């Protein structure tokens, strides 16, 4: 039941979007953060064959079944996270980047991230003044169970709250910022460890950027699950 | 052809040179006057990496992370952007069969670049956190040997570090869409080239007429996680001149466990 093939035509010189009928899984192994259970990963492979040619392209990605919810908790004013319905006490660390000359290596990522897991952390916060981290970073967070809080490249100091106050309206080119943000989301969105996108460090992005990010990143209504009181969950 | 064969990273054989020290154009570098190797002004380059990483690797500047050596490296504010505007050059082999298409992919360039392949120029738009994918099918050499030169420009607003330092220097870098720590922070000295360079993976991908673009995987849960659905959406691009009759399949297997792969 975990193999599905669909036939379709793609017109010449065109680009189409296609959604598979959903695949059903009965009691799959869930992905859990470090310290809460196993980081079960599935390998999702997508192939496309073209009649008269053969296999035209293939893609694969490790995927973890998990549901991450978070909201501001009225009692504490803090952000409360749940994974697969279970509340989790976040033990996290700040992450700037792996190397100031961007000599980024899988070996270094694996070592650094395993170190965080060995320290019994379950979250890494990627600071807005650093990088949108790379797929290799997320691969090891998937593998070792580190949830990731990923900030976009906005920081309070540089964007409107620093001394001197500067760039109150953020970067000069908002369309460019949003293009880069969307492309980054597409690059990283299938990683089970990705828990939260955050507009910036100690600063809310300019209104138009913030509104666009919130709109782009909202849970698609199709997946909006409501509870018995018709209140959205997740 | 497995996905790995389909995509190959271009991470070896790179050389680099300061643009002001190279008297050839990008077209000449990728046709009649390619560099012959790491001979001055060319040096072995780190790709992925930054200009400064390449200069440190070749000991042209001291390692900024030892002692106060960062003080001995000229800051882009004093040297000007040209000083850290660099050529990166390599060759790669790619020979296509009929009905095959080839993309040259850059997963991250800081901050903008002009790409020359076999004499053809493409200007890459600005932005550190964006991917670039160029369809190079029609400009590959028939014999499979291809010459690639990339002229990488620093961020538009590299800024200047005030004498007192501070969080993010003079904050000019915030005008661009790029990492902001590079002007220095309370825990970090400024990075002299503001991380200019081909800072992430370069790859070549070969596909047939139809290619898969950015699939999106979403799971939904019911009955306390007993009933789970995997929703998959992908973009498909048909680059041929005829309608492609396709069969698209998705296959989910558990990770290899004890050598057994459950389907």
C-alpha cells in the first residue's frame, strides 16, 4: 500500500503542479524528538517515467511522520510545544553557524548536532543573524531528533532596534526578501525536525513582509484539523 | 539512473583569482583563454566556501580565528568591493544522450554573480538565500568537457565597522538579503569579505524530458495517530516539444533496519 502510480500528461514546454491521492498508513512509526522516542524515518522516493523514453527523473527524501503544534501558553506567556500530541519541555541551544568562513561540512554538522543530542537537548534555535541552515544541518537534526527553530534574516539590532536605529523598514528590496524566504522554505520544508519559522531575532519584520510570511506559512486549510469545539488544532 | 548518478556535485578543481588581476573576460576564460591551473593570479579555491576561505587556504591572509590576526586582514569597507570580487573557474564533464536535459545548480551564492559557461553569459540575480538553476542543455560542449567561470560580487551594502564595533557594525548589511553577523557582533569579530562567495553546493543534474521540482510532503493524523495520510504535491516541468505521457510513482519505504528494508 506504500507504492502508488498515477498516469498523467504534461503538455510540451510547460510546468504543472500535481498532487497524488493521499497515501494511507496504519499506525506508522512516528518521529519523536530526542529523549521522547525513536526518530523513525521513511524514505520517500518519487519517480517519473515518460512513455518512449523511460525514467526521466527521480527524487528522494527522508521523511518523519510527526505533528508539531505550538502556541503561546496563557498561563506562562511562553510558547508551548507539543509533538504528536504530547507536550514537550524544550531544552534548546542557540546556533549561529558552523564556521565563519562558511566551510560547511557534513562531518562538522554531524559532530555538532550529535553533541547537542548528547547534551540532552531537543531543540536548536537558528539565530536570525546567521544562516538559513542547510539541508545537511537538517538531515542530522532529523536523525538525532533536534527540533529546529529557524529565523529569517532579520535582527533587532540591524533592523530598527539597534544603536544607531537603522533599517526600520528592513532590507531595501522586500520582493527579494520574500523570494529568498519562499525559496528557503521550499528547500527545507520536508524535514521532520523543522518545528518553527520565526520572522526574525528580537524583531518583527516590516508589516508587509510579516503579513506575507504569515500568509505563506499558515497551515493550508485542507489540513486544518478542528476539535470538537470547532477550534483549529495545530 | 539513480538520483545520485542524476546529480553530481561540482566541488573539485576550482581555481580563483581577484577580478582586478585577471585581464580576460568571462567569455575568453571559458573559450580561448582558460586558466591553466593554480598559477598566479589563480589559486586553488574552496567551493563551496567564501573568498576569505580561499585566501586563508592559500595563506594569502592569516587565519582570522587565531589571536588578533583578523586585524591584519583588510576590511571590505577600506579595500572597496572590487578587492573581494573574485573569479571562480573550473571544468566539468557532462555528455548528454538524446532527449536528455542538463541543469547547472547553485544552492547559494553571496551576493550576486555572472556565470559564463563555454562562452555564454548568464547574470544571477541578487540574494544570499536563494537557489539558482540554469538550463544549460544547449550550451554544453559535444565532447562533454565544459568550462565554467563565475564572477562573484560581494553584498551591495557591506557597511563599515565603527571604531567601537557593536552589534552588526553600522547595520548597512541589513539593506541586503544576506547574513547579518558578518559586520561583527558582541561575540564575533567582523568577517572581512562579508562571506562573499559560492557558499553552498554547486551541482549538475541530468534528466529526461520531464523533471521533478520541489516536492512537498505533508502528513495528517486521525484516531490518535493510528490513521495517518501522506499528502504529496510536486511540480513537473516538460522541456520537450511534445506532450509527455507520464507515469508518476511514489514509493515509501522504511529506513534500512538491520539490513531489512520493509516496503
